[in-house]
């Protein structure tokens, strides 16, 4: 009996010691981080550490938007004619960089208001952020790295509704619209796009109406003001391939760039576009 009692007592002691050890380990595990942090703070608080770091501040590659247009003109002028396009565009999705749909749409609507004010848009339009179906950020670069072309960042945005599809290329830095296309899917009341285009043609004489030249000049001058090219370019030439508007802006280094306004009514729905020929100059 005594032996059994001693064995049982020994077992109880060992069990109690084991439980105590486990408890001590758990307490240490919870307490160690707190005391370690206190110890580390006591040794580092109010003590400055010095290190050498290189900081590259943001520097704008182009001082103005017209400089970007000039760079695009120069790259296309000096490009290899055997190439489809001397400029390339690569889609970039850098984490933490960019704007959300509402921010982009607010900028787009501000630019639409400017285009209307300059007489480029024949009627007021507004984009809806909820209708945005595409938002892609691109960097444009030159295929021939020997040139001094600096990268240009832009957004390709698409808004689609039951009435129309709006496609545009928006400069990321200066928020100018390089190119705008409006494709009508459904007839709209008081559609000034269609009315403006049809007014260009005089059905009685089967020639272009006398008011066409006024619309032609107004649109071209509006584009020059919107792109800030009136003072930057050396000369500008406009001509018509009616009912479309084409023109070239010549710079003092002998390069030039084309700008157009086009209305295609060959289908029941029409397409109206204006600006730089981005998708012809650049391979996306």
C-alpha cells in the first residue's frame, strides 16, 4: 500500500511540475515581445541613425503639351518609312499609380466642356463613370532607341451606353484629349452632330454649302487653341476632303503632324471623330 501511495504521489508531483512548466512557457511567450520592445526602445529611443539614400525627385519630361505634339511629329517624321509606325505603346499597370473611374471621368467632362467652348464639339456631351467599359494606361515610346524621344503616358478610355460609344485617348499629365471618337448607336433627338454634318451639303446645287467653310475654319481654329499650337507651330495648313477636315501643323525643324475631323454617315449609325491620328501614328 505504501509503495502504491508513493507511486501515486510521485505521479501527481510530476504532473503538477509538467503543468507548471507549460504555464511558465506560455507566460514567457506572451510577455517576451512586450519586454523585448521595452528593452529595444530603451536602447534606441532618442538616438539618431544616419544613412545615405538617393532620392530622385519627379521631373516633367515635357514643359508643355505642344512639346509632346512636337515630339510625336518629330518621331513620325524621322521614322523609318518601312515600319508600320515608328512609335510603340505598351500597357502599364503600376500598383498604386493612376486614378479611379470617377476621377478620370471628371477630367474627361472638363475637357468635353472645353471642346464645346472652342467650337469643336457641335453639342454638349457628358461621360458617365458608371458607363466606363475600358480604362487602360499606356506609355508611348520610340522603337528606335537612338532618338531622343521621351516617354508619353496616356489613357485609353471607352464609355458605352445604349445611345453611343465614346472612345478617347487622354494625356495623363496635361489632361488634353489627343483623339476622340463618338459612335452613335441610336438616333437621338436634336442631334447636332448629324445636323451639322448634313448642313455642310447643299442638296440643290450638289456642292458644299457656303456655311461649310465657316464650320471648317471654326473647328480648325478651335483645335489649334485647344492644343495650344497657335504660337508654338511655325505654320498650319488646312484643307478639306469634304465632308471631312484635314490639316497639318508644321514646326520650325521641318517636321509636321496631321490633325483631322471626320464624319462617317455611310451607315445608319454614324461615327464622328477628331484629333490626332493616334492609332495610325502609334502601334498599340
